[in-house]
């Protein structure tokens, strides 16, 4: 029989609470709001990227799969690379105006943010 590691138990080794129950199921994913109710912000960012410019889309509230679908749609329509990290979409390059146009055409509420 294999030993359970601390990481698989969420870091809990011992609890003095007699009513403590260890939860193994993750929290349910957040329900995705319709595009008209999303409040997205489109930024240009250079921090910690060796001077390279990225377009950063923040403020999406919903499931991770819907966020990655939106990122895939943006990357394919712009013909550039990017990724999804920490609930934000990173698009390589300065595409703030184009991203804003694509998002508003898709029905999202989007604004330019940050200088």
C-alpha cells in the first residue's frame, strides 16, 4: 500500500479539531457570466518580460475552460502567440486596439486600462 504524501493531503499533517474533516474534492468552478456582463480590462505590460511588450486582458469571471477558449479565439484572430496564467490572458505584442475591437465585436464590455 502506497503512503499518502503531505501534498496529496493539502499540507495537513495533524489537526486538534475533533470535528475536522479533510476535503479531497476541489471547489466547484465559477459559473461563466455572459459576455455582456463581463467587465474586461486591456493593458499593455512590460514588467518582468525583459522589455518585451504583451497585451494583458484581466477581469474575466468564469471557468478556466471558457477563459482558455476566449484566449484561443483571440490568438487565432490576431495570428500571434500567448497564454493564460492566473486568470489573465497574455497576448504577445502590442495588440491593445485590435483586442479591444475583437472583444467589443464579440459582445464583451472591454476598456483600455493603464496609461
